C-alpha cells in the first residue's frame, strides 16, 4: 500500500507528525503530506514544511476545504489555510537587521544558533551541549527576543546575516 496523499497531525502519541513526515518522505519521496492541525505558530509551520509537508491546514477547515487541498496537492500545488499562508508571507516580510540594530548574543546563545543552522532539533542540541531540552528552549526564546524573530527559520536567516550584508555581531 503506497498512498499518494497523507493527512498528518502534528501532535500524535509517541512521535510527532513532523518527525513522521520526515521519515515518510525519506522512504517515499513522492508522497504528498498535508498537515491538518491546530498549531498556528511559526515554528510548527516552518518545521513541518522543512520536514517535507507540502500543505498546511488548520483543523477548523471544512471537509470541502480538505477535499480541495487534496486535489490541489495532487495537481502540484501547496495548499494552506489563508491564515497560515499569511503567516508564511509575513515571515519573509520582516525587515532585516540594520547595522545600527546591534545584537549581542551570549556565548551559549551563539552555540545554540550555530547548531540550529545545522538543522539540529532542540533534543539534539540539548544532547550535544549537555543541557536539558527546556534549557535549550529558554535560550532560544531569549535569542528570538533579541533578534526580533518568531521562528527557527527566521533566527537562522538573521543569524547568518542573509540580506544584511553579513553575520550578526554575536560576540559578548
């Protein structure tokens, strides 16, 4: 049995839908995954898309919207609830950090961002740095605040200095 399209929730017992999506895409690259979930935050959206999801709907979507999304993904599209599409677009419209917006990151925040740029999960970062996952989350929240971002993707983009002429001053 090889499905063409899978509807996936993010929150599942035992393993996240994001991790399941990544594993399924490794085994069946042609598989189309549409996330159908209650989560609207940037991290979940971008993590799901990075894992290989090609669509993202909120659970409050009507059965007709889900049917249209399945048809759209089978036709090569990337269906998203209007609210989710807006969040994705807004993430790319955030102004870049200007040179006068000096950002000072601690050594630990810099270490965590470096590992983030390598695509590591919070658990992998925690294991690598001998920290708890919760400590990594706290450092990331502080880093997001300092960088004025809302997601891992935005943090990596700003950290690398894409669109700003170079990397941030992350010495402290």
